[in-house]
C-alpha cells in the first residue's frame, strides 16, 4: 500500500539575479512539495532537496523520484523555482531569463535551512539532487564559496547528485567540504560537453570529493520524461561557459568579459544559444538504473556520516581521473 504523505511547505528564499547579489536580493516566500516516508519508518529521516529543471516540475521526474526516495526512507523537499516566481508555464526564453543560476542556488540553500530546522530531519544527512539546470545547481552547492554567499553558515549537504545537468559554470575557488558527488549523463545527450564535465568533476575531486560519473550510452537528454514520444527542445545551451571569481562575479569563458548585469547575462545566454535543439527521449530502463544508483549514492554518504568516517573521502591521487562508466 502506498502511504507516502505529501504536503506544501513554505520556503523563505530570495531572488538574486547574479551571484554578486546574494545576500542583498529581495526576499521571497515560495512553496515546496514535502514528501514523508511511510508511516512505519520513524524519524529523524535523512532528506533530499530536489532542484527542478527549467521546464518546471514534472510528474515523471521530480515528483516521481521524490515518491521513490520517500518509499525508501528519505524525506524529500521538491523545489519549483519557476512557479515560485510566477513563471510556471511560460516560454523557454522567458524561463531562462526569469530564473537565474543564482536564484536556483538561493532556493536550494533556503530549502537546506528549512530542513535543518525540522525535528523530524537528521540535519547532517541532507542531500542535494538536481535535474538539467537543477543538476548544475546540485554541483555548485558543493563549493564553500556558494555556501558562504548564500548564508548557509555551518550547514552543508551530505552529498550531491546531478542528472543530465548542465556543465556551464565553474568556480575559480573550488574549495569545498569534499562531500561525495555522483553525476549521471546520457551518451546521446545533445547538451553534453565532455571536456567541461571532466573539468568540473576535476574541480570537485581536487577539493577532496569522491566523484562517480556514470554514463548511459544509449540515453538522450531527459530520459525520465513523461511522454513516450520523443521531442525536441528549441534551445541548446551546450556552448554556455562561464567561471565565477572569488568575489562572485561571473565571467564569460569565451570572451573573458564580466557578466555584471541582467542585460549582460541575457547577452551571455544569447551568444551561446543554438537553435539546433535538444533531442529528448524516454528510457524507462535508464530511469530505473539511475534511481537504484541514487539510493546507493545517498546510502554510502549516510553511512559515512552515521559511522563518523571522513565525509570527504580520500583525496584523489595525482593523475587520477573520475570513474567514467558506460552502461548499455
């Protein structure tokens, strides 16, 4: 019997357009979907914050993964950064302009803060999972600079997981607490930039994280989409590339110019955008495989936390590369 309990909860976040706006942006109260484990599982629960893609919440994606994780004992807080800002259902260009990378990080850290204040949550066992744009958010939240900028204090995610996430941003200061990281991608994904994926993973490894990269050779972008019929997204941002300096200022990797305003960000997006599109195709087998891998990833991180072992894991040896594994 399915007895997963679900409710809407308030999250007090903000809307910084740029990373340099963090801490000074207007406040915002948005709703999150909170899923509880079955009644026979007693709190305190380990938890997962889920950052949505810029397509908004999907029944077969954020909500389905949330129920699956809840069935296995995790409390799950699902974010809707678009609807929380009145942009649910708008066209893709408006979504890209209206919800920025900094806003999504503000929401993630606000969700972390909300969960740490709950008596039914184990505060040292809160993980961060994201899809597409949310996948990049779930990786950026690992870095200390982002934690400081968004006022996380001593709170930190126990692990990070990205599903077909963007590889657009890196930090010059890549120091972190070294929480474990899992990255899942499709070998046929039009948005995949292998070179930047390796660089971003290398940054995390250099900070002491155990990084697993799992590639599914036959998978396209959005392998967990609801519709059986393939589709094509209009805008491909595979070329988008930027770096965040220690002061939080974003720089366009291609031109070297700072992205210091909303207008500059719009131009940064426009220069990188391609109308070649993004092929999206459902793959139920990959979806099930990723769900199993996520449970393993979170459980391993929780085991380290519960048993008091070093959360960061062993630092990589010189010349070591991320574990790249293809699953047919």
